[in-house]
C-alpha cells in the first residue's frame, strides 16, 4: 500500500447525504475478488444513464470536465453507510481518490478506507460547507491534505485542522494495512512461538 503523507488534488463536490456503499459500487459489480478494475463502476447508477455504463450522465459531478480528474472528494453526512463491502474503497481508490472530506463517515467504511490507503477527514459541517463553496465557485481548484500535521488547506489558503486516531495515522503514513502492521512484529511472534513450543510441547 502506498504511504500517505501529503496530497493535493482537484476537489469534486458530491452534494448528497447518506451515500451508501451500494451507491458507491452497486451489487452487480461485486463478482471480482481482485481490488482493481472497480473504478469504472464507481457511482455507476449516477454516472451513467444506461445499465451497461456506455452513456454518461452529463449532470453528474464526475462527468463534468472540470471535476473528471478529481482526487479529493467532498461529501456530506454519513458517507459510506450501508453494507460493509470493501469493494467501496476499492472502487474509490481505483478511480483515483486519495482523500474524502465529510462531516461524518460510517465506521466500517472508515476502517476499510484506512486499510486501502485513503485518508478520510472529518470536519465540522461549516468547514465542509466552505470547501464545497470553494469547489463550486472555482471548479478545478485544488485542496491539500497534510496528514503529518493533520490539516486540510482549502483552495483559498485557509487551514482546517482535523483529528485522526493514532493507529490509523501510523498505518497511513507507513503504507500499512492490518496484516502489514502485524508483520512488523514477525521476529517477536516467531520467538514467542518457539519459546511456547519448548515450554509446552504438548500444545504443538
């Protein structure tokens, strides 16, 4: 997983509340087990006007030229609610999103994003409102996120501090999912297992 330290990218304002994981990646696209190839289906039912995804909806934010290459997503309350499918962050990451900013996120979705190298930033509603206004008034403008210093910088230069738990921050900064975190302690695990098997051989 690629470490996350800082990122600056075009911000796309997705002005809807309670966006669930089925809207992020509909159920008919969950048959694959690899993590790649889901970006084309991201927000499928909003991005396209046909079932097969061949006709773009020109009104959807990600289909507008100024937001098409966005890597920062602005959203509203309770983003990522619904089922616990990890395909949702896979689709967001495969599309190119590195940062999502909203007032609140569903807990399981939040943890799944951390495991996939996406920084989720919780800001007060008024701060999110300001960033939405900037993105809408200056389409194509960039927003920056500095994880080490825990601050988002709007397109007008204003800073928005944010909180993040220390474990999630460490994992993102070092590019570690939970398996990678555990593997850091491989020597200690092996030593413990060796000692245990010597002291209690009947457990083998």
